[in-house]
C-alpha cells in the first residue's frame, strides 16, 4: 500500500473537510453555500477518481479494442452537477429572502434578532 | 445595463455561435460528449449573455418568463410522456426498444426525445432562476 | 490537484465575498480540467458550463442583493476545527481500504460497468456510453434528476418571483410588494 496511489483520495478528503469547515465555522450564509459547493465538487472528484482506469480512455466508442474508464460514475456525477447547481440556486434564493427579512446574512446577527423578538 | 460598445458587439458576435453550439451538443450528444443537460445550460448561457449585454428587460422581452415556466414543465412531460408511450406500446416504462421497427433504432429515438426533454427543462429552469435573481436587483 | 487545494484554502481565508465567488469559479474550472485528465469528458463539459459559468453568475447575482463583505468571526473556531479534523482523520483511515487509484480490478469496475461497456454498442448503438447509460439504462434516474431541476426552478420562483410579472399583476405577490420599500434602508 503505497501512499502515492491514494494521492487523489487524500486531496479529495482535504477538499471535503475544507468545505465542511466553511459550512460549520463561517457565519456568512453566502460563504456557507460556497463551502457547500466545495464539499459537493470534492465528492464529484471522489467518484470520478474511482471511475478512472489505468491507461483507459474516455468512454466514447472507438474503432478497435480500447480500455475505457468506467462510464457509470460519470453518469451519476453529470446529473449530480446539474442538480447541484439547481439546489445552489435554491439556497441562494433562500439567502436573498433572509437578507430581505432580516437585513443581514450573518448567522450571529440573525440569531440575535430572533432572540430579541 | 451596460453601454460598453466592446461588450455589446462581442456579445452580439458570440451569441449565435453559443446557441448553435448548444444545438450541436444537444443533438450530437450520442456521438461526442454532450447531451441534454449541457445543451440546456449552454442555451441558457447564450441568453444570459444577451441579458448581460443588452439588459435583463430586453432579454425578458425576447423570452418572456411566462413562457419559460410552461416550457420547463413541457420538458418533464416530454420525458415522462416517452415513458408512458413505451408502456402503452406494451413494454416497460422507458424501454425505448418499441419506438421503431428494431430495438437499436427505437433506443436512438428514445434517447433523442428524452434528451430533448431534459434540454428544454434545464434551459428553461436556468433562465427562470437567472431572471428571478436579476429582476430582484432593480 | 494541488492547485485546487490552494484555491480552497484561499476561499476559506478571504473575507471579500466577491473574490470568494470568483475563486470558486476558478476552482470549478480547475475541477473541470482534472475531470478531463480523469477521462470524464462529459462531466468536465458539464462542470465547466454549469458550475463555473451559471453557478458563479448566480452567486454574483445574489451578492449584489446581499452585500460584499463578510463580518469577522466572533468566536474562535476551535470546536468546528476539532470536529473537522476528527472527521478528516476517520476518512483518511478509511482510504487504507480503498483500492489503488486507477486499478482496473477495483470493485467499482467489477459489477455492472463491464456490461455497459461490452453490450451497450450492440443494444443501444450509441457511441457515447455516458449518453446511453444516462438516457437508457438509467432512464429512471435521469427522469428523477430532471424533476429535481424542475422542482428547484419552481422553488426559486416561489421564493423570489419574477420582476416582469410584478408589473403586470401586482396583487399576485402582495407580500413581496409590501415588503419592498422597507427593505431598502441599510
């Protein structure tokens, strides 16, 4: 088990944790959504890394014999990206409404206002 | 929104190509990389570029939001409709093999149709979301 | 890959949200490049168009509505940092069971993928396997995803509404119109 072979996974997990950290530790809601995006794309990278086959090529049919990478993760991630942007848009829409209702997008200030009320 | 002449001219030059490329990606997705999701987004991107250079109001006149919502629903219905059609023809839901004389051609038609449905929905939804955000700004 | 890490760290550290959003666009584009290296051309295409393009634009759109600066953190991020590092260690521990990167014998490649690769040319006749799996073998999934996108669109409309419609029939969204004047202080 040499660690170079796992390098992709290490990077993926680092990115995942970065996104996770942004989501839990930062107070700004827009920043949280950026963090969520980082988290999400690190999962995409994880899937695509798993689908890669050594010396493989893109899964588009060629003449003759060829080694193809696994098309299944590609399919899953392709749809996930589009769904991801749709959910991001939904999240941002919620943030915009929160801004209109509270006048701020900082979590602490929103909480203070709730306590005052 | 923006009076910069460089932006307007370059935008005008690029938009037809972006839209054409979107259509190419839509219908050539079987052979090269691409498909409904990407084509829908590209198409929306072309219109969004128009909105950025000529103002959102102009883009909304070009494609009224009232039209987009039914279009988004139409895409999903087209997709589901293909599934129901294959059921009516006596196969499983979304088994396209019955859409033509032989199975391979049926699969071709099925994929083309549902990719079209996906493309319409994605393009319409992306534009709707974009309009919803930008029309808040003013 | 290392460039991705650098961009991610910069995103965490920066407080100017405009730069953060721009960096997240760069981040997505880099991810698309990595996807190409990993043979996922379709995915790279989608990532470049969707995540780097549309997503960045939506973020900018909402930034103009919500303001560009992030307030400085009030509490020291000890607890979140601990949680994150713990989770990270557990995940890294998990990688010791993962197959080597690019291993053709990995369990991922043993299950349904060979069937897709070997039979789809004969059964579907479409050269791009990603398309044939997406649209035919996994048509249910894709139908679901399309409905999710559609639902998200409806959700955004329900939350924000479209300005063009407000002019025509203001009473459709009375809550929105009533709220508008009071929001513009700040």
